[in-house]
C-alpha cells in the first residue's frame, strides 16, 4: 500500500454508547471509500471490525479494532471502540493515540451516560471532535431533538454544518451549509449522490442554520469576528478557515448527519475529516521521560526525529501469536531492526510490519511518524510499553487503567487443567489490561477481577474458545479469620499405649487476645525442663497447624498470643508427634473457652456519582452494613467515602449502575478486619459445618 506523509494522515477514534452505531459507521466509511466491496451488518455478524466470535454472537463491540481507508490522497486510521461501560477503558486507551474523535449519536435513542463518559475522555486528551448524528432513516429519528440533547448533555457550542433532507423513511440526504448545496443520495446504499440546488421548502431553515453557523464561527475567532461585524457575513473561504480553527482548538464542535446503514452522508464525512481534523503534525509534540536522566523530553512528529512509539493494544491471534498495535510518535519503524523497550529495559527485534483492517493483516514496508501499525511476536512488550531508539531513549507515561469492580473465583472442570489456566490467563491479561488475576493465599482460589460480570463471562468464553480450558465461575469465598476475645489456660494431653512403645505428650498453654493485626505470638515460658527443649518446636508446630485449619468454621486464627508454660513428658513414650497432637488439642479446647469469634475484611470504598443520587447511594451503603465517613465534592459529582464489609460488596457494581443510571463509579481497597455481628456469625458457622459434613459424606 501507499506510504503517506504525516500531513496526509488522520487518526480518528469512533466513540459513543452501546447501540449508537459506531461499528456500522466504521463499516460504511470503509465501504464508501472503497476499502471493502461489501457492506457488512452487525446483525449478520459480517462487519470488518466486529470479527471476534464473542462480538458476533453478542452483536456488540467488546474490543477495539483498527481499520484504515484511503481517501483523496490521504490515509484515515479508524479505531472502532466498545461503548459498554465495562469495556470503556479500551475506548479511553484508543483516544490517547488518536488526533480526533467522531462522537456517534443515534437520532432515535438520544445520549446516554457512556457517551458522556467518552466525551470526558476526549476532554482529557484535548481532542478535536465532531458529532455524527446517524440512523436518521429510522423510526422516531429527530435531528432537532438530537441537537438539543447534544447541547444539553455534551457541548453547548455544538453547531450543525449540515441539516437533513427528509426524516425517517423519507430521509435521503443533507444540505451542506458551508457550500450551500444539497446532496441527494441514491436509495441503493451505494453511497453515490448528486449535488442539487436547495429546494424552496428548505431554504428558510437553511438560512436560519447558516446564520447560526456564521455567528458561531465568528465568535470563536477574534479576527473573523471583526470581518463578520463589518460585512455581516463571511466568505466560504473564511468560513472554512474559522471552522477549522474552532474545531482544532475545541471552541467549536461541528455536527454532521447521515445514515450508516444506507451509506448516506459518509463521503461528505470523509471529506470533513480530511479537511477539518488535524494531522499528527498539527498536534503537540509527545512528552515523556528520558529514563537515563529522569528528565522530561519531547518528540516531534517527524521522520528525522529519534524513534518513539507507544503500544496501545495487544491481540492474541491463534495463527500469528501475539500482535502489538502501536502508534509511532516520531522517527520511523523499519523491519529487521532492534528497538529498546524502555518500560522493561530490554531490546526487541522488529520483524515484518503490518497494518490492520479488522482481522485482515496487510504487510507494509515501514511505519512512519504519525501512523498506526502492528507487529507480531514481540517477546516482552505489552500494552502501555514504549519502544524507542536505543541511543535516544524515551518512556511515555504509562497507560492508566481503573481498579476492577467485581471478582469471581474460577475452577477447572477437568482435573489437571490448573497449569493451562495459569498460562491462558497470562495471555489474556496481555490482551486486556483491565483483567486482574490472583490466587488467594487463604482460600487457595484463582480469582479473576474485572469491570463487570459480563466482562468476566467474556474471559471465561475466551478461555474455552482460544485455549481449550473450561472453567466454572462462582462467587469467591470471603477470607474470614477467627480470633479470641478472652483469656484462658488449658491442658492438652495425648497418651496412647498400644502394646509396644506408646505416645505421650502433655502441655499447658495460656491464650490471650492480641490487638487487631497482631497475627499470632508464641512464647516459650517452660522452666525446669518439664518439657525437653527438643519438643518445644513440636508443640508450636501443632498449635500453628490448628490455627491454620481454624476451630469455629475452618478459617485461620489470628491476633492470638499463646504461652507454653507447663507440661510433662515420658522418657520413653514422648515424641515430636505426641507433642504436636498435645499442642493442637490444647489450642482447640482453649480457643473455644476464650470467647471466640469471626473477623471479616472491611473495605475502604469511594463512590463517585451525581449529586442527585447521593440519597440512594448512602441508603444502599447503610443497608450493606456500611459506615459513611464523609462526602466531598469532585467537579460536578460527589464522592462518598465509607467502610463496608467485603461480603456486602461482591454484587455492588450492578446495583450502583442501577442507582445512578450508569453514571456512578467506585473503587475499594482493603482496610482492616472487624468482628462479624453475632447473627451473621451464626449463619457462617452453620454453613461451614454443613459443607464439612457434606465433604465427609
């Protein structure tokens, strides 16, 4: 394929909520530009960028995909992103490496919170953007209502540069306010259209919309405002100049319209992207750290600058292995070269490059500054790593991902698959930085954590489909602890005579509670050799084993001081084993006499949501045995800080989405352990006994 100068490259993120039509728009762009010769449909599972089996089955985008089109001497890289809340981190990462964003708005369903969130991501990266109002051919489609929704929820300065001709089934084109021409499209989804004069019935609306556009452009540019006030209008050249300036500096957000399904308005959209979106050369130089000096350095988007590139996505391909997607910020990547991974401090050999169009891999000779590309089989490089020239290293700021909001335990359906699970999950973590995996040291469970239940269900599906490992997913066990609240002294005596040499061990121990977090303390207070020194470690070993297994409900015992202060022995029958058993017996009896109880993990929780949701959120946290510590403002939202038992937070994510209409987020981290209330403790102990009896049967 052709190699493009940086000034002719456009990197564009297609973002919005679920169902807005991002994938359909991406498909229409590829079709209208001639990149593909057949228009795929999401409903049929035939689109270019929703090629994963999970996406085809669920009919929704789960993972971002790269595609490109060549249009009028330029290359437009498109990143089709997911819109579901649980997958929005992927969209945010993609917006970091593009230079402009197309926000898709469904003309019939309005704007939901996910679109507001991706709009916020675009604000974070100071991206120029445009809004494409799609599905104008559908029932209940209303451009005017959509524009009101856009101005209310996204941007008050959004300004139409096109207005539709017709609506719903009669929608057939649009009026270009800049050129003062009507575009009437053929009703065959070919994308072909003819230019026409504006019909009489549209002229009043066109004049009103044009006046609003001229005024908005003039107000966004002091130089043009003076000309506008003098002449009462702007020339087409001045209007284009002002619109581009306003789009690039974020003062204006143009609104276009069309129908992806009927390929209406797609070619004008491509023209607009080339003319009004910035090339990589027009964006600020990329900032990073020189890992040698620890100082901030910059890389301009030029081929003669030292190489720098950021890996923003990793794909596990069943045939090509691991594929790393990256953006080159400066210099040029060439095949059969060595680069420095500054995040790992290691060298990587670069093989054959490719650019992607969905799952189609197209070999290329080089990837220059400003372009997006892919390379297979990098050994140590993962998402977020920086690749750079070894002599001029730079490390870009790492990609930030949110903490997981939900955890599940998984176990293999087939014995012996534990090792396969570990390897498969490691590969999936390379693909998905929001997936976290750990093994709970207490419960011995494999825990997978992610952004929602659907997210983890997708992970389980991929374990089976990609790696042949079937697992069951279940609610993880709560890592309760056992402890004591009182003191006691107790004897543990083990005596067994079977005809030959017997077994004899005898010890007295004292149990006392320690402060929370004290774990345990074993004190040897034996005097006079009543228990020989060689048997003291055996007593401690027996006690520690009993503590690990638990007494009340099988959970480890903590915050307990054990003092061994008396006992006796037999010169022939005493042994390590006998004193281990004696120590264990003493501890178990004494534990039950020392006012035992259960401890549960308490989490520090922060919930951020709109002010109007605070009452419901606080009420819900209280119902979960939470203690609200305080509320503070954060931008337009409020943050509730609380302490809540982990057992009450396992299914919190879907409840928060329901309470806040998906406008809320939360984070939590372990804080400390506290006593379980008596009525709940009784249920936990009873359930543990039932499970133990079931295992013994």
